[in-house]
C-alpha cells in the first residue's frame, strides 16, 4: 500500500513545513487566544528552570533494581520543560525564553543516550546494557521522539536562535543525523519490520518521529528518498498485522501511539509528496482504524480495556479530530471535539506530552475544534464486534458490556480471554484492572508472575488452582455473537484458554445484555473423562470498583455493588470478598481508591450471574 506509492513517486521530495514558524506573526497571533495565553503562562512557569541532572547511576538503576521510573521522571521533566518554553517563545516572540531553550538544547544534546534504559539493546528481547554506548545510538521510541522534538523546535525558532548563535541549530542537526538518521538507514532494528517479526505501536510511533526528524533537518534528496521508502515499507509491515476492521489489539491507550501515529505519517508524507498518499484516507482499513477510538469509548474518561490498557486512556485531541475529518467521519469528529472540550486545560496544553509536534498541532487546531464543537450534539456509540481481536461491545441506555473473545497473544497481553467488563450509567461496575507502572519484570520471561497479568485477577474462573496460559494457542473457540433487540449476546468455548492441567473438557461462557433490563453471564463446564475434579474445584473471580456488600438474608448470593448495582449469583457460594489496596501510581490514575475481588465457588457445573 504505502511502499508501492513511495517506489513510484519520482518527483522532488519537498521541504516539510508544518504550520507556521515563529517568524510568521500573523499566523501565531491568529491562534485560539485561550491556548496562546495558557501556553505562554505554562512556559513562564519554566523560566530559569534548573534542568534535573541525570547521572550514569540513574541510567544503571534499571539493570540494578528493575526500577525505570526514577530515571524517566528526570528524562521526561527535561522534555516537558523544553516543549513548554519553545511554544511560549513562539507565542510571545520577545526573546525572554531563548536562554532557557538554549540550555535545554545543550542539556539534551549532551545526554549520552536518548533511549530509555529498558530499551538499551540492539536486538529484540535481548538483555539491556547497563549504560548507553554514545558511539552506537539506539533509536528507540523516545530517542526518535527526542529527535523530532528538537527538529520541530529548530524549525519553529531558527530565525530567532541563529542570531543568538548558529551553533544551536547546527548542534541539533548534527545530533539528529548521528543519533537518528544514520542508525535508521544503516542498521536494522526490530520495529522497522522485515515481514517476519511481529509489529506493534513501536513501528509507526518511531517511524513518525524519524520522518519529523529527517524531513525538518535534512536537505539531501537522496537521503530523503531512502528514508521515505524505508518508512513506507515499515508502515506496510505494520498494517499487514491489522485486521480490516481496524481494531487496535493493544487497546485504546495504545491507539494514541498506533492509529494516531499512522495518521501523522500520512500527513507528513502527503505534505512532502504533493498529496501522493491522500487517497489512502478512503481505504476501508484506514477509515476503520480512525473510527476505533470512538467505538470503544464508554462514557466520560472511560474506555473498554483489556491487556495492559488502562480504562482511563486519555482524552481525544487534535489528532483524533483531524483523522476524523480526513476520513470524512463527522460523528467521530464531533466525538473528538466533545472529548477535547471535556478535557479542559489538560487537553488544550498537553503539559505532560513529550512530543512537541502534538502540542503544536493542538495549538493550530484548537480554534477549529471549538468552532466544530456542539455542546448539545448527541454522541452515539455503536454495538460492534471486532473479529481480528475478538472484542465485543453491547450497549443500551444504561449498560455497556465488553467481552474479549480472542487469544492470549496480544501485544501487551494479559491472560484474559473470555473476561468481561460492565459499566452502568457510565461508571465502572465489573472492571479490568489494567497494569501497574512498568518495571524490568513487565517485559521479561517473568511477566506472568505479575498479579495484574493473571487470569485469576480478571473476571474469569480458576480451575483446581490452574489459571489461563499465555500464547496464541490459548484462545476462545466457537465464538458466536449477535446484536439485536431485546438482547445482544456473545458465546464462546474457553477450555482451550487453559492448559491441560485444568482438566477441562469444556468451559462455555455466554454473556448477554438484555436491553433496558440486565446483563446475564452464564458459564457451563465439565471435566475430561476420568477426572476426579468436582465443581467445587472451580472458583470464579470478579473484580469490582465499588465495594460489594451481601444483600440477601435467605442464603442466596446477592451482592450490592456499592450504590451502582446488584449482582445475583446462582449455582455457587460466596467464598470471600477481598479488599485490594491500590498503591501503584499508574493504577491510581484509574482506581484512586481500593478495588475489590469477589471469589465464588461453584456448587454445580456452572455459574449464572445477573447484573442489574
């Protein structure tokens, strides 16, 4: 798709000129005044900023202790400051931020490596080196993003920085050539793809930032063409693993680094090739990728989530809005506009966004979004099934039921095949926890020792102490679904999601939304012939956001789930209700207080749950 266009493109590859540089005062003075005022104030908060030092031992911390947060806090703090200072200077154009910007350029350019410690290796899944080799850069996610950030800043402020010293811009160009361009063209890193290696969000995230880095600094037509052709081949490898349905199997949170990076790649390529790629916006797969984020939205800040994805996946912004316009999806554009407005200053300023280009896009799009926004527009979310990932979403005016009917080999996988989440009145009732802050263990052979990755910490059964296993072979089978009134439902066989040690002959799950009434989960199971296992060996876990309280006095298992709803369970007994403290900072973004796990023990060959 992409590489064929690149191979056949014979015209000159133009300079990339995204938006207006700071010298174009008419353009900058015409931006949304609220954005301009607040961008200047944010930059002002970083005046005379003392950029945090990063020592060799900070980088070594990951290999020594597994902790990656302490290094990353300092690394990203430098970039947040740089981005805010750059945009504030563009807004004001008075020179008062230039010294701090110059300090930032040199501080960042003097870092021994732009890659994060967990990515400090040259082969996929190989052990990381304890320190970076400055002579052999690793173009990981954040090295590429750093290159793009510096390239965008130079483009915006070249006419203001060169009078201070031409060496500022020259230093940026030299570092980008050394750390990004040359490694990109001379070496193979897994995220570039070769038709055999599995791709994920890294492919388009890195590629987007390589294009920004190179096309904003490099004048050689030969080098530009090499980058164009290699980038397009990588995008084709990435798209080959996407279903035509456009589902991001990494979830809504990672869509921001997958689908939206694909969008910016298209924008950049069109800008330098006289719109040679523009017709791709009419391709079914591209249109479906754009629409995905609206389809998996539940309400407010919440999204249907599985695997490492958090239910709080971030607000929509300029990229979602522009992607919707390019694909002529008016409903998606209105959803993006509403979500952007609901996000307040966080959406407007992106103060914790390391990518300067995203902040720039927001500044130049905010006025258009506000003009498009309709406070009273009714946003409807479709019922949908994504066959490529097995994701099912059913809705009525009160409930949203999401079920995963795929396999345990997703990118950022959890062992959660067959698990479900339930939202009522826009609030989480039965939940998927998400993932804790990343550590060395998160992406290691010991990944499934982490509790959040295990099926016992999803809305799934554990059989005789045996949980689900990771891998493509561990999957749902015989999946059938339908959307209708008065019921939308999905059913599947889950025995194959468990290893042989579970002793299952069959484990059938059916999840149904009876419109304007209730959600019913029906499980039926049996054991292989000769097995001595009994129904009591099966324990069902259910995770809730609000505290479950027994509400029945006649021996029936009925639980009030906070003030939100009730759970009635048949063919089982209540073993216990566990209170689970949430101490991890990443989890606290979604769950600011404790969560709860209900354990139900089967008394017959199945369960029936009724959620109202």
